[in-house]
């Protein structure tokens, strides 16, 4: 990114840090392919809602 924008890597790091950007941390929700997922999830969630 730094090279593409014509700035130093440290400048990119400072900007990211100023805005709280952490490119190494990925927040992704992946839907389970387990056919029993809904049943299992309901069981777990019901414990917390009880």
C-alpha cells in the first residue's frame, strides 16, 4: 500500500494506528455447514437466555 501511494511504510502504519486499523485482525462470521448447526445453536443459546 505504501509503495502504491508513494509514502513510507511507517507513514501508513501511523495513519492506521491513528484510526485504529488492525489489518492483521480479521473479523469474519463463517456459517457452519453442519446440518445440525441450528439445533446445536438453539441448545447453546437457550442456556444463555434461561
